[in-house]
C-alpha cells in the first residue's frame, strides 16, 4: 500500500543534497568523478517499499544532482523495507550494506557495480567516521567473543596443536603402486625437517593478503587501446581473438617473481599474498570497500593507495561489461535474474566464475606447448578458408600459448639474474637450475619432476590469469607426477641420495602448495556471509583407480599426504578416492590419520558410487574412472570435461515454503511461484497431492535457475571466452570451438541443491502426522510454522520427537530423501545448458546452508526461522544417537540422483585416552563400511566443541585450525560468528 | 512373555568401550543382585516400567488429560503414582516431548537378531561384535542362549558382561559354548560387605570365577575380571588389596578398573526409586583422582596389567 511521503523523505533529500554540494564544490572530491575514459555517469534511486521515500542521485558530467523521483532509466535502485531500515543504513559502514540484503531489509535492483560506486563516493565523505565505527565494532566483537566463549583452561589448544608430534608408521608392500617408499607414511618427517619450508609457512600465516590490481589494470590498458566490443577500426571483435590478444599483453607485461627459497618459479601476482581481481565478474563488488577493506572485521586485506586508485579508474570501464549486467541489458532484467538477486531460492555461481573444472595438465606438461601449437596449426590447415570463426578460435589459442611461453622465458631470465646476484652457493645452483627449467618448460616435454612441477605451475599461473581462481582444480596430480618420480629414482643408486631425493620432492610439493596458497579469490564482505572462508578451492585428487581400473595409489599419493599433514593449509583442497576391494587398508588408514592430525582434510570419496553415478553422463568407463574432484567435491572427467560443476544452487526449502503458501514466499513477501493449492481451502486431500505442489514449485525454481545460468553462459562466451582453457580441455582444438561455446568432449553444468535433510524431515512430518496418523491437520501445522512455533510448543515438540528423521535408520525417511532428490534430478535432466550439455545434480552446500537458512521461515520439521539448514545432505543431529544410523542412511541414498556428488559432514571427537592407533582404526572402520555400503563422500571435523569455542575467543592460538564447511576447508578463525556456531552445533559423535 | 521373547532395556550400536572393535550392546532388563550404586537402575527390575524425565517435559499437560487412572500429578515429586498406574502406556504414546517413556520392551529373539545384523558390516571392518550386558544377560539363560546361538550362526563375535551370580553348570551348558569372551565383574572381596552393598554374598560369584578362569588357563575362552571403582565401597585400599590377593591365588594377570561415573542418580528419580547414595556428596561427584590413581598403582605394583 502506497503511503504519503514521510519526514524521512525530506531528510534523505537533504542528506543527498549535502553530499552533492560537497562533490560539486570541493576539487579534492570532484577528481573522483572522473577516470581515464572521462566523467563517470550513472544514477541511483532510493525508495522505501511503502512509498514514504523516493529520491535519486544523478552523477552527470562531473556534477551530482538530487532528483525528487527515481528516473525510469536509473542504473540501480535501493528499495528499503521501511523508514527504519533507511535510518539504520546511515549508521552502518559500506561493507555492511550488502548484509542488509542478506537480512532481507533491502532489495537492490539494477547494476550492482554502480551501487558499489555510490558506496565508494559515500565512503569518501564518511571515510574517517566509518574507520572509527569499524575499529570500534572490531574491538567490541573481540571482547564479546572472549566473554561469551572464553575458557579458563589455558591448555585447551594444546591437544589439537600437538597431534602432529606422534605419527604412525605405514606398512610397506600393501600398495602395488608404491615403488620406493619404505615407510609410505613418511613418519620420520615433520615440518621441522624442512627449515626453509617452515620459514615460508610461518611467514604465510603471519601475512595479510593484499588486493592486487596488476591483472585487471594490464587487461584494461589493452582494451582501452584496442577496443572491447569493436576494434580500432570500428569492426566488431571476434571475442576469442580479443581475449587472446589482451591475454598475451598481460602475460608479456606482468611482473616476473621468484620467491626467496622457492624451488618453483613464478607467482600469480607480485604481492606476497594476493587477491586477484576479475572485474568482469565480481571485481567491482569491492568498489565501495576500497577505502575500508583493510579495516573490516572478517578477512581484511591490505590495499595500497595506488591499487585503490587504479581500481577506481578501471571499474567504470567494466561496469556494463559484467556477466550479470550483460544479461540484465540483453534480456531486459528477466524474472529469473530477479529471483537470483534476492538470493533466497536460487543463486547463480556462474556470475562469480565458470572455472570449476579440471584442465588437461598432463598434456601440457608431458607434451609441451610448442608441440600443441603444432597440433593447432595442423588443425587450421585442415579447415577451409571461409571457416573464419573456427580459424580465429584456433588462432586465439596459439596467441595465448605464445603469451604463456613469453612469460616462461621472462622467468628464465629473472632466475639467471637472481643467480648472478646470489652469494649462497646452494641457492645459486638452484636458481641456475630454475633458469634452465624455465627455458625448457612449458614449451617442451618435462624430463624430470622439477621440470614437471614448474611446468604445471607456469601453466597454472597462465590459466589463473585468464579465468577466475575459483575452483579451477589440478585434479590427479599423483598420477601426473608418479612417472617422473619413478624415472628420476631409477637414475639414483646410492641409498643416501635416494633419501635426499625423496626429501627434495617433499620440499618441491610443499613449495607448490605455498605458491598456490599465495593467490586468493576476492571476498566482498557479503561473501563472508554467503561463502564464509571459501577460498580458491584448488582441488587436488589422490588415489582411487587408473583409467583401466587398477590401483592408482603410488609413492606420490603418500608424498602429497605428507605435505598435506605438514602444512595443514586450506588450499589446495585435498580430496582422496577410495575404491573398495582395490585400494589398501594401509592407504585408507593413512587418509584417516591425516584427517585426525589436520582435523579435517582430505575429503574422502567412494569410487564405486561415484563411478556408478557419473556413468549416466559418459559411456566411456575409462574416462569416468579418471574423475577428479573439483572445487568442493564435484565430479569432473579429467581434462576432457567443461564441467562448470558449481554453476548454480537452489534452496529446496524455498520450494516447500512456496508449496505451503500457494506459490507465495512469506519472508520475501513475494508471490512468484505457480498457484499450486491453498491449505486454507483444504486443497490437499492426501500426501501425494501436497508433494505434487512442492514438485511444481521446485520445477519453477529449477526452470528459472537454469534460464539465468544459460543466459550467464552466453554472457561469458561473449565477454570472456577462454582460449587457453580451451587448449587445456580435450575436444576444443578438434572442434575448433571455445569451451565456453561447447568445444569440450563433455559439456555438463553442475548444480548444488541445499536443504535435502530439512525438506525430507519436513515431508515426513506432513506425511505421518497429517495424512497417515491424522494427529494434526495441515492447517494446524501451517499455523504453527507461520508463527515460528511460538504459540505451539506442544506441536513443536511433537514434530521433533514423534517422527523418524532421515538419518535415524528409518527406511521410510530414506525413501523420502530419495524421492525429493529424484524429483530434483529429473527436473534438471529435462533441461540443457547453453553448451548443449546436461545438468548434473549435487547435494552439498558450500556455506549456503547458513545463508539460505537466514532467508527461510520455520519448517514442519521443527527447524525455526532464520536458522541454518544441515550442511550438505547431512542428517539432523537429533536423527539418531548412533552414528552408524547416519552412515547407513546416507549410504542408502541413490547415487544416480547425485551425479554432482554430495557432502556428508561428520564431527567425531576422539577420546583423549585412546591411542592414535585406536582412533585411526575406528575412523577406518566407519569409512570402509560406509564405502562398502555404497557411500559416495564423507568428510570429517575431528574436534570437540570446547576447543572450537576457545578458538572463537582466542583466534591467535588457532591460526591454521582447518575445518570442513560443506565440501571445502576453511580456517575456523576466519569464519563469521554464525558459521562458527553452526559448526559447533553440528552433531558430535564421541569415538 | 513367550519363550522366544526377551525383555530388552535397550540395544545400542556404535559402542567403542565394551570390548574389541565397534560393538552393539544388548542391555537385558532384570538382575539377580542389587548393587546400591547400579549405573542402570532402570535395568534391575524384571518388569516393564514407566519413566518420567522432568528435564525434557514441556509442561503441556497432555498426559494429565489422557491418564484414565489419574495417577499423574505435578504435586507428586516422582510425578507418577506407581501404586495406581497399570502401565497402560497410553501417556507415553501421546507425550509430545518424550518425557514419559516406557522402560523395557519385549522383543522377539528374531527381531533382536535382525536389528543387530544391520550393524554387522561395521563388526567386520573393526573386528567388533555384540556385547550382552544388562541388567544381567544370564538372568534367563535359556532365552539368552537362543539369542547367542542365532548370532553365532551369523558368525558374530559375542562378548558377555556378567555379575557372575549364576548357576555354573547351566552357564556351561547354555552360555559358555556360544560366547567368545567374558567380562566378569568382581566388585567386593569381603563377603559381608558384598552382602550389604549388593544384596547377596560373593561366594557363588568367586567360585564361578575360579572355575571359568581355570578353563581360560586351559585354553578356554577369555575371562577378564573387572571392578567398578565406587567411592568408599570398592575403591578402598583393603578391597583392592583383597583383589590382588585373589588374583595372585588364581593366576590372574590382567584386570580392568572402571572409573566412577556419577551420572546415574537422575535415572533413579525417573523410575521412582529412592536411593540413599543420592544424598551422599562423594557419590554425586566424579571420583577423587588421587584415590583412583592409588588403586591403579596397587594393581600395577602387584604385577597385574590393569
């Protein structure tokens, strides 16, 4: 209902006018209204939902003007719930503004980049005040944590920090692929045996990441000179070619860095630890934070004045060249995008990145770029002259590879220069060796393990410079490196030298982990809440079987596990495959021990279920057996598959809420879904009818999430095709088609679907109590849910205690979970993605079980409004007191519905009295049985709540305490409070 | 109760402290002796009982409306008038919170086996199995024997935890052939004190142990004597020294001392039992670490693994 303008309208107008006069009169502010390309022009509307306020700010040719109405063509509009929220807005810092969206107090419409620009301008005036507010808030937060969660036990952090002091020995001869390690567990070694790594490791945890503008600045420089949509002559660019030339310019001009003591040359960015910026996806999201990002409470980053100035200068260039904005313009702000931007029912991750895949590193390393260029040229020779698109596509690939080669040559020169200046003979020799290595790879096939790792790392830098560093995953590195390890070892006869070589390889892999960890993905403050603690998600996969089905565990598998244990880093995200009947008990026990020592890594996967499940997307069993984990847990067929496994997520709970409300979503106050029946008029005669209504709402949500995802894919193909990644995924060269357009052999898109356990439990309540036992009516249940059970404690107790949940061992509850999963799976499979491939269906949640939870009302299962869902598809803690019931039920889920994998989170608390062997044996039995029963994935947090609470109060004691969220690892101390508490509230099973 | 039915208190999977590997523990209801400190007081009676847990109750009064004998009252500190209650259990079915619940359930032997078989895959990967506990699993040996035979047929490892108060020849005939291991409670060496605290003399218990231990020494199944450390009752220096003397005489080289856990007092209230020990401060707290260490030291110095 429209109301008359309120006094807040006048106040808003006055405030905006005050802001306008400041910018219009003060040259020190006015200079920010301009960038290299000219004046920054845009408009922002401000409204309340009930019409009490309507104002707009126009940025036009260096002047700010306040309008008493929101113009039709405003670039963005902020819609506040009411006057109170608008008042609140004045009191908060710019980084918190997006959190208002998460709390559904504000709706943002239109171009997000300009909204961030507006925040930036506000921060120029309010800057000092904001700083003080942030500092105060930070202090308050620290103190309240100490008060609420602090413990008197000063020794409490000791046990977890000292787990590494005892290390089990492995039995030799159990794994046929292990050729040289006498103790596969390498128990003799700890970080103390590698002083240079230890030093780098300490420095890593002591450093704050820095925002890096190198990549976007160089790319923008090239685009400004050569055009983006059209070239200098005014002809439309062929997008692949445009990207290739810009990319080459970047690789030729980026700074070459070889870190002190590193056995690996090159870095993604010049800064010690850098946040890489991709302005065509999420880069502009920190525009408003440029003046405050170093002071924010969660994951602060340093930013130099130069970097902030460079980013402010290039952001306007990109504001309309962002995937999300491109879709908005081209498709006139479709409903699917509006749903996406409210972030309650679906969330498209493609607008963040499309890099969730596994590039074909083996081909790059084993064959070398020169030979690949030769192959591409041969392919071009086969084409007719008029096949210009194909020719240009292939030409783009060559240009990118040339850029990569140039970068390697520059690294070689830098190594030589450093070697000449070096006085320490050992380091001098290493640098001279790096000089030779970088002269040789990646152009040529690697000859030994040093060359192989440097080659893959240089290629990795190349790929990261092209595509977002979000979930691009190296895959099965133990398989790639083992032949080099073996052939190097064969050339060594002296046992001492063999030992030194093994130590060298450990150091080499540790260097790789550290370099990889030096590039972080951008986390705008809102992402601290949506994807708290999420990082680049470089997933490495170990073990399992080879393409021909034999045991793939080898020496390198164990070396990777050793480095994982020693460094305990959140990235790379370690994953291990286990094939029942093929992989050894020795191997599985080691996976358990590393999980215990590091608290939460690697994540474990059951090959049988995964191979069975993914075979629905490929008839070639060898390809399926060569799968690797991507991002969190997802399945990609290594090097052949543009899998974009983290394309889009939906909130299954939203479908249930809309079914309970005839298509209306109460918290969003939005009737968006189809009308599927009213409880008030008794439209549902039986459970099947109600379920059908839910299915239709889910169908609607999936149709919309797919539509927006396909539009975003089209945006990518135009804005950022990926010629280098296309070289690295088989099929694209042969098809002469970029992988963003479907050039790869396999072309699926992955979805992750959140709230399965909550919805299955709710459906069980409706089925049993309403329709079968008729203890309550659906209307009574709905009334209780609508009031968040506040007036009905009896009903609340009943739904929680009288119905068996998923995870309790009840077959009907398992059937219900399978039914919901099957519904979701079948709807996705009725769609195709932009590249002509199928959608795959996963049940894991990144951290969105918290975010979606905060935008969802109470549920029939008894879960209260705004509370987190269970992570992934993990059963609710109250489902059963016996962990065995949880294991069995999850293992009974139908893997055919889950071809994008699952996340089953388990918290185990080992008894302090038990020996390491007993703890590991117990974990081993759980995991082995789970996989024997058909389990797909399982991940651990091996820590009790008391220690986690202590870490909330004393983060300095727990800098690298790793925890699993849903699929990925994060440092616990970097998480927001809600997520920390969510982990503490998870079921805790003593062992 | 038919000949194929067992009175079961609870069946708990995933036990890691009741024998080797991952185990499923079957708690029988009914016990021939009456230890004052019993940790599972609800397992003593050989009858189904009604339990009320005040801490879970949400005060909705549904049960007050449903009880046809009006035997529930908030004025009664035990909530239930057990002299009037006919155990119809209607209140447990309607209680939304689970505060009112039935203790003990008659189960067909075949159903118990089926429940246990669900856990068998875990036994196989951990060398675990089933532990029969109680109450007292030998309270009705004919039926327990049937259960054990059925489990043996499935190749499941069986450990029996017993108080030792049974007819030995019957035990040898019905239980022994199907057991793989015995955990045998030896609580108090002084027979008068045993009578006082456990309701029976320890003569039969010690004699039975001697026999079974000799069998073990001759290659029979393993028997492990265990003693719960109860403050002031079993953890006295005299008692521990008495145990040592007995073990030396019988050639016992290994025992287990179980730490005291005071969390059983509330359980008494739930089933309407008074317990004199509940007002004894040392009984309601975790045990004195020093006394426990002293007990363990004596055992250790006597050359017995503990």
